[in-house]
C-alpha cells in the first residue's frame, strides 16, 4: 500500500498535509503523534471512508478511490463498536460476508472458540474487552491484507490487552498481511511494531524502522555541580529532572552537543536504554504530552 502525497482539508482547515509513506505486508506499523495530530483522519482516509482533498491511496499501482473493489483488501476497526451494538453475531457475519467476499466463516468460528467468545443476539451485550476481541476476530476473518486499528487496547484491562497483542503479532507472522495501529500506548507499540510513523501537525515528521530510529539517539542521566548550564540545555532534550540529576536525549550525530556536555564537566554521566516513549518526546516535544 502506498499513501501518496495525501492531504485533507475540512472547511479550509488543514488536517493532513502531504502524507507520504509505504506499508508492506508482513509488518506492524505504528502511527503516533500528539492528540489532534490527524492520526484517526489518516486511517479513515487510508480505508476510503473519507476522500482526500489531494493525493491518493494505492494498492499495487491502482487507486482505491478509482477502483473501489480494492477496498476489499482493507478494513478499519474504530476505537468503538457502538455502531454494531444492536446486531447479533450471526447478522455481523452475514453483513461482512457481503462486504468482504473472502470472509472466512470457518476461521471466524475457530477464533471465536479460541477466545471463548459466545454467540450473542446483541453485540452490545459483550463486555468492553469482549467487544475489542470480537472486532479483531471479524477483521482477521475478512482476510483483508491491510488492517487499520484505532486505539485497539484503549481502556482495556491488562489481561485482555495481552490477548489482543498476542493475536496481532501471530496473525501478521502467519499471514501475508499488515496491521497499521494508531495508538498513544507507546509501550505496546514498542513490543509489536516494526515501523513507526510519527505525525506532527498533520505531517509526517519521520518514518523509520524502530530499531534504526533508536540508533539515532542516546539517552543519559547527567548531573552538574550546580544547575545545568544554558549551553548544554540548547543541545539536549530534557525529559526529566530530579534535583540536580537530569535525564536527557541527544542525537548521536550531534557531536558538538556531546562535546559541550563533556566540556562542562558533569559529575554524573551515565548512558541509559532508550524507549519509543523517549523518542516520542525527542521528536514531538516535551514530556507533558506523553500519556
């Protein structure tokens, strides 16, 4: 799938601007950004729910907007299943079989049994965790190649989260498909994702393989005799401070910044493992926005 120079405006307000990246099957891609960055709008446009103002979404070399049949290869799972709450399990299967011709009924029932999900007369009778699992069961049963998930574990308890993360990783490993996840749960994405697309103010700030992105930054604890010198503050991202001890992130290519830190003779300098949350702070701005 290719998201090709995608832009979206609503009442002259720019939501997305020139979004451009590729999604290859066999991968889990995390879409991250601050609240209001345009993540959900991006997912809805990628699946064709919204029409772009400019740009396109291609599968192979064909546009999903010019060839609607290609939308059979994509399914979007929103962060709420309220729209389907009045349907029975059987009605959901019938509905999705009509939309997705490759819907695998046998696989659907296998997954329902695997996750101990009962057939019900109203999906609204499921608990929140069961609804989340059921949405994934339906999505995987469509045999779509691209599954787009918006906050799939939001508000769920840790046991249900582990089950959801497990099925996501297993499905991508076993089938020729890709999962694209918008989530503010950076710890979960770090466990699952191969690639990370960071969205900032409606634009792609960066798109990297997660392991490659980590090699571009270093995280360290530093302390000085008094406060951190202003010259050092200009070169680093401060993500935490406890007394005189600062936790900082520094680009590895910023050799000058590293030299300035050392020139001011820190009484403590210890490099630490770096996480996706640390990279989020470094790329998208202060610790107050990480949640």
